[in-house]
């Protein structure tokens, strides 16, 4: 299988982190004004020590496979794997907020969440006092790289092979993938079947994913980092004395959508590909995005 084949098909798959329930304004350009220079934001999930007994806010993220109706008329599948590396979270009061709030920055140790497993992943626990009181309308999440796998039937001459495209791509200029620093656009794509890799290619210059305009998520790549920007309606009170757990949940039930076409050996509901063609990928992102808040110590 040629390298160009992998680049072509995988460039369409990279909306894996996109999608949301509501539309948002245009994303702020570049790094948030209060962000440190690119490359200097290293450290732990909670760089500032939390005083003993101080109220905290814990941030979590997870996926959901709860069935949702799909009325687009396309075929769909739930990805075999849909992993996002999450490095930092910023909160904005508006799209043009001159002083966005950095909630946490994990530096070169991003949290990894596989939405398909539905397992919650803790991003950080911070002191409540570190987030100024106010209502925040937008959130910016730094995603330095993504991994994803979708099932496919590869038609190669007289052979039909069931397998999966298993890919990883760097989205930020300084993404650390498997211990190696990669530039934006680095990729490794593979077609696997029965536990064996039948073809693999690695290189640079892969396109940045395009987020569907109706998905409700903006993609900000104007700076060295890559941010997914989504709407939020959250009020934080610095003076509150209770702890909070904020869980971000993305529904990814059958979120990989394509249009079935006729072809030799093609089947309805199967993502059919060849060495030179593939059924058109229509979307790949979260069907809905929700935020859940739990309080304790009240």
C-alpha cells in the first residue's frame, strides 16, 4: 500500500477530537495572551501546591457510547480507538477575553483519554482560589497529538482483508509522542489485520484536521500549539468552601460516518477501501458534548 494512500485517507480521519452540542464563536487566535512563550510551559498537572484543607476543583474527561439517533443517512461505526493527548486547559469569559485563565498545563506529560473506553481520566486537581470568580463561556484545550483506529475492509485484487487503520499524528509543534519530540504534521499510519501490521508509513507534512463547521468546535492552529475551542457556561466562585469535580463528557457512539458506495465486494455498513480509493468520510467527531459538576464538602 502506498504512502500517498495512507496520507489521503488518514487526513480525513483526524476530526476525531472535534464535535460538540452547540456552536461557538470564532476561536481566539494564537496563544492566549497570558500564556508563557511556546516551549516554556513545562511542569506538573498542578504546579502550585494546594494548601492543606483548601477547597479544590478536579477536572476529568471521558467518553460516552450511549446510543444516540443519527439522521444523516450515512453509515457509521464507533471507532475501535479514539485517543486524545490533553496538555492544558484555558478558560475564557468571551471569545476576545484579553486575560484567559490557565487552569493547568501538564507540559510534556499530557493526559491520555480514550473516549471509546468510557473511562474517566483525571486531568488535574487545582486549588479553587487559582480560578478567579466569574462566568466562563469558552474553554480551550491543548491537544498535542491524537491516536485513532477505525475498522475497514481492504479490497486488494482478488483478496478482501478485514482490518483497521491505526494511526497517530502530531498536532502541535513540540508534541512528545512515545518519548520523542515531534513537529506538527508528523504521522505514523498503519493498516493492521489479525494482530499483524500489513503496511505502515511514517513521515511529515500531514494536513491538520478540519473540524465540521456544524460540529460546534473550533480548531485554533494559529500558534505553536493546537487548541480545540468549545462553548461553556460555568460559574466559579473563589470564595466557596466546597470541593467540585467537573467532568467533560463526549459522546462518540457511531461518530465515524461515511457514505456507502457500490463497488466489487462492497457491503452496506462496512467501510470499504482499496489501495487507491475509499468510501467518502463525512464526519468523525463527538455527537454531543456535556459538562457535569459534582460538589462535596457542602
